[in-house]
C-alpha cells in the first residue's frame, strides 16, 4: 500500500491524484445537493465553451463532469501503472519532467476514447433519470416521432422509449422520421431547439474551417458572423 501511495504522489501521477481529489469533493457536494450536476453545461452549443468542446469529442448525452471524471480516472490509473512498473525503476533525474509530460499526454489520449465508449454505454440507464435529460443532452441525435405546429416529440436515437420535446419556431422542414441534433435547451418550456443532422455537421465543418483560416492569418480568435460562410452556417442555427 505504501508503494502505491508513494507512486501516486510522484510526478506525473500526482497531477491526476490532485484532480481526482477535487472531483471526489465535487461529487460529494452533488450528492448532498450543494453543487449542480450540470456544472459546465450551457443552454446552447452556439458558443465555444467546455460543454461544446466535449460534445465535439464525442461525449454528448452525459454531463461534462461525468465525462471528465471517467477520463481522469482511467488516465490516472494508467499513469499509476506506468509509474509502478516503469518510471520508478529508473533514476530519471531531470528527465522525469519531459517523460512525465509525455505520460500525461499519452494517458489522456488513451483514456479519452475509452471514456467516450463507457459514457455511450451509460446513455440508456442515465437518461431514464430526469437529471440527465436536460442540458447534457445537447449534441445528441434524436428522431422526430410526431409534430403538431411548432411543437414536436422526438425519440433519442438508439434509446427506444426515451422522448424529448422539440420547439423549433418557424422551421417548416421538421418532419416525422427526420434525424435532428439538439442544439439549445429552453429552460422555461423544458424543450429543445434542434437542427437537421446534416445541416449541423455542415455548419460545424464550415465554422471550423473559418476558425482555421483566421488563425492562419493571425486574426483575433473571433468568428465574423457577417462573413458569407458564417452567415450561411448561422442561418442553420435556431434563434
């Protein structure tokens, strides 16, 4: 046990030890009702923020705090194993810093797809609980079941029996059987704005291309929504 504790306090594993301790405290506060479950979520995917970044990495459908906890837990476990069986056996001296940084990057890179797969497997049991069917559903794909005026009912793709309410004002293209992506949560209505899945993917591709061009030109990292590309992309976004 003392060997494991000593390894957990060595760089780079100590980084994960510290972060996991903070997350353990956070989840304790969630259990007692002091901290919100959707700590990092926002009402919309429109802007760049932590939740939209995790959605783009394949973590739609679960709270960012849960996805982050799984990533750090898996990466921390891998880092501990590397420390116990490799790094602790060598006298590294100053080489521990670059090797530690490489270990940090490698363990997170390996942990991310594993955590994403675990999160996906948890969708169905989690979405049966009301707490997990609000903002954390942004980025999820749904299939329109019925529509009446501006309101529609949709089923989460791959999760029969789990429905959400859509309120896409002024969108005449919503039709039964259509696949759409949830992009905005309407708190007062407990409903979502959505866009067609193809439009959503096209918009993300255009905006990503625009941001890359701006960075290449050393322009400020702000999207010009008056440009032809982003105006076309923004036309696909809900109001």
